[in-house]
C-alpha cells in the first residue's frame, strides 16, 4: 500500500490538469510515448484521468495523422526546454504547438487497456469511438509515409523518434551527420541532470542538425534528404502490438478487425527480416545493412504475438549480453559491447518502461517465474530510487530524473499483477 500511495503521489504532483509531465524539471511538457505508459498505470488509480491523458495527446495530432513527440504547454516558459516551440515552428490547425517528429506507437495498447479499466465510464464518454479514427490515421501515416525502405517497416528519421535517443545502434549513422555548431543552441537537460548521465554535446549537436533539416523541409517525408533513416525493431514491434489492440477496439465498436490483424501479420513478416545472430537489429537505409549493436530494442519483439524467434531471443536475453535475472532489470545495451556505459542514458542503464515491456512479453508467453522476478525487481527499484528515470544495471543506483511519471505509473500496473 505504501508503494502504491507513493506512486500515486508522483502522478498527482506531475499532473497539469489535462496531462502528466514526465518530470517537472527535466521534461516540463507532454511527451508522446510517456503519456501512453502513464495512462497504462494511471488507469488503476484514476481511469477517467487516464482517458483524458490520451485525449490530450491526440489533440496534438497533425492533419497528416502523425502524433508529434512533444505537445508543448503554453503555461511553461518558451525557453524552459530545448528544443522548444520556437525551434520546431510547428502547430496543429487548432493552434497547439508541437514538435515535428514522432515516438514509438504504443498508444493503441494504452487506449485499449485504459478502456478495460472502467468500461462503463469509457462507453459513457465515447472514449473508444472518438479515439479509434485518430489511431487509424496515426498508423496510416506511419505505414504509408514512413516506409522509406519499401519493405513494409516504419523508419525513424531521428534518434529521438526511437525513444532511445543515444543508443549505440545509432552511432554509425550519426557519425555521418555534421553537428550544429555548439554556439547555435543551449541545452537545458544538463541543468537538471548530471552531464555524465546524458548524451554528449557532440551527439546533441547532431540531433539538432537532423531536427533542423526536417523542419526546414516543412516535415515533408517525401522531400527531406534524410541523413538518418533506420528501421527500428522496437518501434515496429510496438506498432504490431498496437495493431492487435486496434483490432480489439474495432471489435468492441462492432467494426471489422480484419484490416488491423492483416496489418499486424504483414508487419510481423517484415520485422522478421531484422533478425540475425539471436537478436533483432535496426536496418540502416543508407547502406541497407543491419546494425551490429545488440540493444534492448531488439528484445522488445518478445511482446509480438506468435513470434517465431522467441526461443533464440530468450537465449540472448538470458545470456552474457543482457543477463536477464542476474542484473537489475534489463540493460539497454549489450553488457559486453564496446560502447557500454553504465551511467549514460541508453548506452547501458536499465529503464523501467522497457522492463515493463519485457515483463509483459514474458507473462504472455507463460514464463511466469522470469516475469515474476522482473516484476519484483521493478517494484523494489522503484521504491529504492524514488521512481528514478533509469538505473545502473549492476548496482541499481538511480540515474536521471527522480519522481519520474512512467516509472510511477508502471509501478501501479505491476502492483496490480502481484
């Protein structure tokens, strides 16, 4: 009860009235996949608020269907976060200021789980009926506009779109990008978190360059000369899971689920082409080859129904690269890899949201003992670190922000599974 109350207090503190900020200091706006994970946990404490969380996010949807990764709050100073609204120069027809890039599409799953938490309230508010066409448009944007490789998979065009910003999977592709001069921008993240935990200035300069190029081409996916374009396993696996969720939503609304099940099947077949040497790997469209780095992104497909590579993937997760069950949660990168850094963001530390994803995959596959060990590890570390953003994979020491919203939310969800 104590942990549940503490997690609820974090979500209450970070609630703005229409959405939940990931962190009051480090991330003072609404983030796309954060809000999806937040709703998944918030549904247990305040189901209507979870619905509003997702509705608020979809209010930032563009006419082309994309869900931008940041929905900027007008009540926050414009320079509180970089890159802010003045950098992105993007807004919806309704005047909502947003970023111009996207994040992994876990939203349909969040909508479906939120509906299930209080079906009566969901029906009363027409929650599914209102969000279903928006999610359909979102998935259509991804499958039609972002299949840059022509193989049926979505490409990310910025490391931030993967949600795993400075993953070693992006190193070779980023090395081709000329960084923006350091005197042309001011980072805000290192004012609120240790620089040793965050991406380097060099990488940040490259992030800024990629975003500025996309912006200067008006976020046109057909005209922008993408120096960075990769088919990411995590992004596509979550799209598959969300297509399955969308099929469930369609059935609930007495609509045809077949198009969504067909899309999920097509995506799964395409995703399997990213599998090599026991793991799923990003494909770099620049030279049409799989990236060698083993990252947590490659394990996320454990969540995909009827995946043929489950046994090999589990062997990799339990092996020396990730040591599932032997270290704290699931490391974000190969523990034996040359780029491993136990402190720096997505280059080694363990994250609570990816642990939740792997737990859900294990539970669905019937690996109850392994799922239970991971669940217990999440709950213990959430309590020990006061809901840290991420942790050292060996010691469990807190890294990044504290009182982090998705950590608190997913704690609530896992408490319900005990």
